[in-house]
C-alpha cells in the first residue's frame, strides 16, 4: 500500500472566493479499476476538491472494504462512503465490524450506506431478496446499535442480536440508505442519516424522490446525495457519448420508468433489455438518444456541465456524486469543474 503523497491537495488548484462555500462534491468508484488506478483517481479527486469517495459494493467485483482501506491510506482528508452494502448478503455484525475497523484506520472519515442490492447480481449469487424493506429497516437499526458500543440486544422479525458488544465503538459513523422506490425513500427520511439516489436520475426525478424522503423525514434534516453522470468536452458527440452504454444499463430497470416519464424521455426499456440480452451494445447506444443523455446527466460543454449540476443542486441535492469516471485525468477535469476550481 503506497503512502499518502505529501503535496497538499489545495496546492494544485486555485479556488475563487465565490465558490469556496459550494455544496460538497463526491466521486463514485465502482471497483472495476485496478487498485493502483483507483489510488491515482482518489488522489486526483481529492486534489480537485472532492470531499467524499463513494465506493460501490457490487457482487463479483473487488471487495469494497479492502478498496476503501486502500483509498483512505492514499488520501489525506476525504471521507469514504461504503455504497451500498446489502443486508441480503451481509449480516449487520459484519457491516459494523467493517465500519468500525475503517473508522479506527481513519477517524471521522467513514460513512456506511446500505441498500437492497442489484437484483441481477443477487440472482446470480443465488440470493432471493426477501422482505427488502423490513430487512433494510432492521439492518439500519441493528448496525446503529452495534456501533453505539452498547450491549446489542435486538429482537427483530429477521435480525436477532443477543447482547454482545463491539470491540471498539464507532457511534459517529453516519448511516445512509440507497433508495429509489417511494417506500424506501420514505424509510431513508425516517431512520437514516442520509439518502443517496441512483445515477441517471433526471432533475425531475430527484425532486420527486426527495419529496418522498420528506414524507418520512417530517422536517428532520438528513443528507441528500445523488449520483450524477458528468463529463465535459468541447465536442458535443464526445460528451454526450461518454456514458451512453452505462445509461442503457442503468435505465433499463423497470423502476426507472417513473424517472423517464417525469423527464419526458422517450426510451424503449424493453428494447434496451433485449439488446443487452444479445450483447448488442451498438443497439443499446442507439436506443439512448442525445435527448435522453441531456435529460439524465450533466454532460456537455464545461459551461453546460456546470449549469446542469446547479440544476441538480436546486432540485435538492446537498452533495453531487460524480459517477462513471474511470481515469485520474477525467476525474481531475470533471471534479475541478464541479467544484468551481481552475487548474
């Protein structure tokens, strides 16, 4: 594991006074990059002004907790959010153990995010997601109890704890929920410290989602983060084409029908699913039009990117998480624009 570099991140960029109080910007990591590439990208993100690295938990890819430890050791101050760990495949005790250990490694820099999990991945692992809303509720309550340092006695319908205490308390670790459906969004508002919304959400869907969060929150203030595909180029075809395939993969899910409808997007989800099944990626990309890209991302010229990110903030996000970036170079460029910095 490489040691953190000694050059302070702020030395690499000038920050105009007008943007020093901008809402925080995060960068998502999907665990497809090698660990060395992820280290380079994490350092680039921090140097450009990002405040959080969101490390995805996808079955069959790299272990998110090990990856998080590597990224914490390679950076100075950024937080790490473990996103979104599923109680369908991991017991709350193991979640608390991982969060506790990472918090010991980097005090004050760890957030835990829970979610049901990607249905296809769960199916491929032989897991049938049972009672997802109830399980998420109990998992959040159980993990919070474990991290508190108290003797954890919990008698849920699905989760049971019998009075054991964690080795090292970590009550300061926030717990977020990844949510897309109305009941899960309201649950996040009711019991979580924050909510994170999926990538490829339109501005209209962000507003709709946060309205459902508020139904559960009843005025309680929680974090409101959202993954946003963002990429800037002076050439429109390059900018609009950067995430076309990823958007097809994301938007094909039935739960995104509301997202598409609210944005006024015309995309044949069934045709996208059929093209994916036969691995016809050219067809998938054709079905995701420029108009759909514009409505569901922050891709375009540098000015268009900044304007679009501001629309997401106005819609209610207090942290924008830049999604889909894979190299240190594009992370530097995109995060610097998102943070209002100049190289």
